[in-house]
């Protein structure tokens, strides 16, 4: 540094101070769009725990590991057949190193409630009233589950329920229409709480994305894995809702 008139240039002082900082302090700011280290945990049902439906093909968590940087981790806690109320038990096994959560649950709850589609009513208003009751029960359970998830303070993404690929066109049509009510709950809760959203209705929009009417195939799983990877690359400081649909 060269003094000029008894003073040192401010820029030279700052440069010297930065140079003297430990390397860890100088690299504390993460690269935009990437976390320095991530350990994502998958919670929910067979959308993630789909090994039984893809034969010798890779399940979703395996596909996710192949698209993550080498130091990043992915853990499967989702269980085939689980419902919204089961997520609390899955959280009991949450690794302390978990940095992100992704939740895909509610499809099995919808299946349990699907009998309402067979009930006869005397009017359209009566039918809507039945569906409103289903939506309210679903919303109460989903909110309780999210309270437990958010208590972990990890950045979280929620998944919508995709449209099943039933062979019967009428059943497929009615189920897709009814699921809009439940997906409305999921999207509203995501946006109200500042959580990200993976829209599986758009991601898994082809019949080939399904191994059977309600489970993702290898192709569908790959799309889901890519969307999860996209969520992990969002700055952890960002708590605004983001939608991943491709």
C-alpha cells in the first residue's frame, strides 16, 4: 500500500482486510441457486416409495440421487400405503442432518374417501355438499400434518395429487374433477405458508408416467426427481413459494 498525503486509499484497506480473513469466512455466501450442502428427505406415500411398481427399474429416491451433486444426500422416509396422519410418525425418524423436506401425501386419503362418488343425491347442490364435507376433512388433516412438518424449520416443498390413469374414461374423468377440490387445499396451504409446490398433475401428464393407474413409472419418477432437484437449488434463505411443473 502506498500512502498518499498521510492517508491510505479506502479500497486498498478493504482489499487487505478481505485478504486477511480466513478462507471459510470469505466463502460463507453460497453460490446463487445452489446450497453448499443438501440432505433432502422424502415424506409421504408410494409416489416416492414406488420400488414395488417399477420392477428392476430405479425407484424415485435412486433417480434423485443420480441427479444430485456428489456430496448431496437423499433419504426416503415415505411409505407405500401411508396417509396424511402417518407423516407425523415418519418425522420421528427425521435425520438431524436433513436440510430440505418434500411431502407427497393425500392420494390414499382420497382413495378412502372416493366412495362419496357413488352416493346418490337429489340435486347438484346435494352432491357439492358431500364433496365440501370431504374437502373440509381433508383440509383439517392436511393442516395438522403441515404444522408438524413446519415445526422442523426445514425448507419444504409439497406435491399435488396427480390425476390417476384409470382405464375406465368415466372413472378417470370423475376422479380428476373431485381431486381438484383436494388439490386446491394443497396449493392454498403451500402459498399461504410460503412453501414450494411440485405440481405432479403437470409433471406426470402422460400415461407412460404411470406404472399402474396410481403409481409413478420409471419415466414419471425421473420427472419427479428432476423437479425435486430444481427445488433444492433454490437459495435456502428464500421462503417465498415457487412452483415446479417441468
